[in-house]
């Protein structure tokens, strides 16, 4: 039997439905709900509380994601903290400022968070909106001031502390000024629906205002401050800011837990022995069979599997048979581009999908990518996918040379959130955006100097390195084939494995069904449909880590022990679940 572990922290996630309903009635979004996705995506165990009245002292930490700004909320949370509880908030709980001798100074943003040593991956992390507090008196009451908010630009005027920690009785309030839930959502999906062209890059490298509505018409990063240049002068969005915020939320929570002498085992992003994951996809576009045969030949040469997004009228039946025979995934390439005879509409989406299933003899289609990254509105497209059991979308990526990279602030697979008209529900459609397409294809498109920066950026946050190559360009351009080979070589040198979108989707969903528990005997178990190669990380306090005889690995800035699900004791609950690997 393994040594007994510390008690597992009981984490409550406050999603106050009454407070949310008040905002929805007036048409306002409650993107703070996305903090639940942040925890779930990170493999963190938690319990949801739908009202502040359900709070009790048994919770060690309460993440106050959605909370009322009223006296009752303040009173209940204050009492909970006085009894030893820890509350973590993100840009809210303004109602508590007076009791903490703090003064809300209004909204600021967009801007940048300068984390210092607290988050060494970036000198500055962009945020969308923050509500900092100024401590009016007794500044010694703030036991932690972490990081500085800067207004507008990375070297902007200081706008306040990023994180303040206040002692309250035997407990504490840790308040981030940044509205992290909203920030991540806005980076990933934009700040409003797509109904008009976006603003082009001032240097002319990304003229998105060409009269075609696309996903990248709504991005919330700065052309000036958030792009870097490669050695050849190729501009690219260099930082997955949303993923940084995910890591900071989880890292801060874990540090609080271990500081209380507790632990909080969580599920790792990828299976044991899989360091990193990359995805190759192809859009059939010109639809010549010879393009497909050339692509299959290159894939076999490189020993990788890929996802093929098929545009009507598609390839011949022999191509489809060979693609499936060689283990590649056949997906959908919805055409809503009027220039190519397409149209935006659910009926047209369904017609084209039915065509693909019939022509390629597919009972189920898992993945889609919209032709030319066409997009309109906010969530109607995800509703179409949901209705037809499309489980993966890949549309969110760059359409121009100058906006390649992390233009949506992420390289993580993620579930998007709905607008206020659907009460900000989570769509069950996994978004796996792409970073670039067809390098060294044309001077108007990106070159292969971006490959290494993208792989390094993805590896830093354990995301998915998704590269798009069209079969037409693979067939007709040797420089594109060489760029393809370079992606494979550089990725493998960095520990990446190549999965299809269907594989990523299957793993991701199965991983999300698992949860961790430490029993009264101090033994760790995994609950749910278990993937036997899943990794579980056990956070340790620094002093525990120093005395640990096992290898300790840092995860989210916290020392952790590693376990694999197959090696853990089986409970009666876990023995009845599946154990096959999906990777």
C-alpha cells in the first residue's frame, strides 16, 4: 500500500444562479461561468454550489466565480472566512471592499498583468477587463500583493494590484482584480458576435476586412503589442494568453490548498508517456483525386495520421476507401463561402453534411472545419454541430499571413460558451483551432520560420499544435511538402505525437469523465470511466516535496507526485468502469 496522503481539500465552486438570472434578464452575459470550464479542463475536483446559502464550513476553499453583490452574500462569505475558510474571487465581490478598508477604483482594460516571479512564462499577460481595489488604510492588512496591472500596453501606467490577499478571522480572501472568466472567453470567442468585418493589421499583413465574415473578424489581441517577428520578418501572435490565465487560476488554487496542509489530486492533460500532441488537417478545396494521392503518399512517408476535411463535391470513392484504410479521419468542410457557391444557413449545413456521409459511406462524422474560416454570429453554428452530433470544430484559426499563431489566445482543446440568450451554457462541441496553414506556399502567406516558435509555445502549455495543409498545395508545391516534413521533424524532436482530431476528442471527453478521491485510509483512487493510462498529479507543499523520496515534478508551479491510473487501488465503483485506452 502506498504511503498515506494528506487530506484532500474540499473545493466549492460558487455559481449563484439567482445572481446570474438577474443579469440575464437584462441581456447581460455571465462569462464568469467559464471558470467551471477552467477547473474541469484542468482536471480539478470540485463541487458546484448554486447559491450562497449552501455554503458551510466543511469547504476548505470556495471559488466565488458567480456571486451576488448584496449584503447577504457578503455576510455569509465573511462568516465562512472568519471560521477558517478561504475564498478566491476574480474581479467580483465589490460588496466586500468596505469591510476590508479597500476602495474599488473602477474598470480597467484591456491591459497587461506583470506577474514577476509568480508566473515566469511571460513578462506580461494580456487581460480584457479588471476591477482593481485600492487599499485605503492599514495597508499591512493585505498579506499578499502579487503582480501589477498595467493599463493599455505592456509598459502602460500602473492600474493596481493584480492579486490581493486579505486575512478575515481565521480565513482569508484572495481576490484577483482580473475578470478571468470573461478574459478567457473574449480571447477564445471574441467580445461580440461576428456581424461585420474586423479591423486589419496596420502593417497590411492581415487584411481581414475583405467583405467575408470569418472567425478572425473578432479577435481581442493587439496588432501592435501581441505579435512578434520571426528571423525572416514573419509576424505572428506569440503568446497563448488565455492558456496562461488557465494555468494561473489552477496554480494559485493548488498553492492555496497545499498551504493549508491539504492536497488536491488532479487529472493530467495527456496519457502517460505522451508528452505533447500535434494535429495535421487537410481541406480538400480543389477536389482533384491526384492531390489526395500525393497527400497520402507524403503521410505514409512521414508515418503520421491526419484529419481530412471534405468540401463538396469531394473525391472519388477509391480515395475515401484508401484514406480510411490507412487510418486517417474523414471530416467535414462546411462551405458557406458565396464565392465558391456556399451559403450560411443550418439547412445548407445539413445538406452538405448529408452529402458527405452518403458519398464517403460514413455513419458518423466527428470533425468539421468551415471553408475559409467562414463564421457568423456567436453560437448558432455550434448549435448546428450539436444537433448533428459533430463533436469537434476546427474553424478558429488564421486566414491571413499576419494573424497566424495564437490569435485566439489558446492552443488548448476547449468547449465554447453560449451568449446570454442561452444563459451562457457550454456547447458540447470541442474546439481545436489551428495555428497556420500551407507555409512557404506564397509570399502572401506565412513561411516555415514560424514552425519552431509555434511548437515551443504549444509545448509550454501542453496544448495541441494544429497545422493545416491543403492537399492541392501538397501536390503542386515542393516548398509546402518540405514545410510539412519540417513540421514532423521539429515536432518529433520536441516529443510531440501526431493524433487525429477524432483521437483528441475521444481522449479529451473520456478524461473529463474521471475524477479523483482520497479515502479515509489516505489512499488515492480514480472514479468514473477510467482510462488506465491517465496520469494523476498529487500536489505537495514545498516542505513535503523537500522530504519526498520519490521524484517530484512541477505542475502549474506546484511540486507534485505522479501516479498512473492503472497502478492505483481499485474501488468497487472504479472496478465497474472501462479501462481501455483511447490514445
